[in-house]
């Protein structure tokens, strides 16, 4: 399972641009962490919503992929994110998990926390729909 | 109006990382364009959903800002995106517009099109809520 | 086309509870209208968000169904609604339309307007994903 | 706290139409239950998405209200729902909870379960934004 996720993740160049890495893979769960790089910010110097969204979306998508048949890839159909607090801190931690795995559709949730002085602050909640795609 | 938007946009380092620029500003509308850089992709080489989202979110947010009082900044409360087609093409064009400008909340929509061989293909629809913030 | 939509709509008992009727059907578009009945309200006497949502969802879903193969039924996968103004007026008019019809998924939008003293006020915007289902 | 919630809920005529009642109130949480009445259905006889949405929205909104200052009322800004399974069963149970209570905005989640032969099946997940309103 891990190899498939890590291989696909390794080919997401945006994740490399963001300095992101996978730090946890389980059945229906994936954790991705990334620093808030100088080139990932909005106008006040916090992480851009696009950074937070990308990490949440990838964590949710790969969480879905852990439960999909071998040989599939995963694609995001739609996602909704609520931004709860500015993305400020040493790094962002996005945890994705499957809420309902179906044959045609998989519904996922993700939470993004910012690590600030050793404490986690929740900065975003995402709810999304994923589909399997044949390569 | 333009100067305020362009100044804020210029301080969004993620937009520079993505090579994005503002190509249109009106009352309640903003257009942002960006190439699909080698470092902005998902695992199949198309633009990552995080790229598409970031452009749509910024276009929607700045569209909201055009109608907010001078001295305000804008922040995304929440956003929902439907991804309609892979982000493949010469560039992406995100057009944001205000659906309802309120004192406390502004509701916006954005569409992202990919330019492919001179033709525009709609790749995403976004619907979002923005708030004014004091600096 | 019309018969299939009207037949399915006629079997939605909630639409009868709401006094709703279809007032327009085109290729990829459906309009539904309903009064704001005494039994459809929230705590301040305006139409409940559940009423507005139900009309928008049905208009969007049936708009999708107009473009689906004969023999299919339609189901809502997910929907997101922004409530722009209180649902107050003589009646609500929900207009659904298809943004992208696909084989597996159809993305729709709907707008709900309240008719107030002969003028339409936009009270809600919906963006949703529909799927075809075999009976 | 309870009196304020129950009083407001009692004035939501749609909840009476649906036969809904509050079965739990805590700090930041509200539970609402309702049967699937003959007049609350979609075309296949399952509960309509409008029913599921209305219960989830009210549970989330009242969960938010439990943490708002006395004298406030609550309004839904926007909500997003994923429908996971048909609303079939003896009754629906909607549990709302606050994810982040802020001065200007409160972000909530709700889950709706259907009780089928004594077992709960999750039929919907909602994520929403609420605001306090002065009466």
C-alpha cells in the first residue's frame, strides 16, 4: 500500500515545490507535512489558502487511494474548505481520512493543523469527494 | 482601486511562485492568469488542484476586495471547488466575480479555464465567502 | 424529456408538502417554484434554509436528469449552498442548470430568487454534483 | 442555555412539519431527531435531501447558538453536505457540533445517521458557517 501512495506522491511536483512529505499512511488515512516556505504565502506572510488547500486535498486524496483497488489512481471531484485560523507556524500537518469508501465515489475529510511553539492549532477543515481513475 | 489590488497581490509570494499575474480588474471582478509550471503539477503532469484552487481563490478574494472600503484587506472564510476537467494547456485563466457584497460577508464565484490551442476549456467552478479584515 | 422529469418530480412527496411545482424544463435547465408556506419557516418566519436547499437541489438534480440517458434516475452526491438573503416574499423560484454533464458525474448550479412585490431578490446560490443511478 | 435553544427551535415551523425534536443539548452540541414522514420523501421513497439537509443545518446552527452570547439569534451563512447513503430507516438523527467558535463566525459540522433495525448508518456529513444576528 505504502509504495503506491509514495510513488504517486513523489510525482506530484507541487508537493516538492511546497517541501511537503508524507509522514503517515494507514488504511484510509494519510498525513502530509510541509513547512510554510517564503514562496508559499499570502499578502500578510501567512501560508496562502492555496497551500493549505493543496496539502488537505492531497492528504484526503491519498487517504482515499489507500482503499481503492490496485492499479487505480485517484482524482478530486470537488472539495470544500473552511479556513479557521491563519496558517502561521513552524509547519503545517494535514491529516486526511476516508469517511465513506464506495465503488464509484469516496468521501473524505481532512484537517490541517499549524504547529506553533510545539502546540497544534487547527487552521482548516476540508470535506471532499474522490473518484478512482484507470491509468 | 487597481493600485490596492495590485499591491496586495504583489505581496502574495505564492502567486509569484506560480508565475501568476493579474490581467483584469473591474468593480467586483478580477482576472488572474498563470502558466502551468513544471513545479505546479499533480502525479499525471496536469496542474495540481492546489494550483487551480489558489488562482480561483485569489481571483475571487480580490474581486471581493474591489468592493470593500479603502484600508481593508480581504480573507477567505471558506471556499468550495468543483474540478470539471484536467488543468492541461498553455495557461490557466481564473475569473472571479462578486455575487453579493455585504457589510459583513461577501459571496463570490470564480471560474477557471485552461487555454488549449487557443480555445478555453472550463476546468473548475468555485463558490466562496470572503470577509473584510482591518490591517 | 418533460414527461420523465415531471413523473419523477410528482413522486417527490416533499415537493408536494412544500407546494412546489415545475414551471420550466429545457435541455440542462429546470425551474421550480414554491410558496413559503406557514409550515416551511425558520424561527423568524422566513423560509427555512431546508426549504431553499430542497428547491435548489431538486432544480439542479432535474436539470442534470434532462441530459442523462433515458431510464436513468438522478441522485445528489453533494451540494453546497450560500444563503445571501432571507427567504421572504410571495414565492421562491429555483433555477437549476448543468455546468458540465459527464458520463459519471454532472456538475450543476442553481440560483434561488424570492419574488417580493414583483421584484426578484437572489436568496441563494447552490453548486452540486449529481450522478445517474439505474432504477 | 437549553431554554433559548428550545424556544427558537419551537418557532421553526419546518421542524414541526418534519416531526423533528431536539433530543440533546450540550455546550457546542445539539442533537435533533425526526421520522421520515410520508410527506418528506424523494422519488424513490427515501427521505429527501432537503429533509436531511434541514435537520443537519438546524443541528449545526443550534450547536453554534449554544456558544453565542445571550440575546443573539443564529443564521446559516453557507453549508455543504455530502450524502453518503439513502435516508431510509425508522428515524434520522442529526448531531451538530461546533468546530471553531469565533466572534464573527462559527464553523460547525453535523452528521446525520439513519436508524435501521436498531443500527445507525451514516447518511450525510455537513460542514457549515454560522453567524450571530441581533434580534
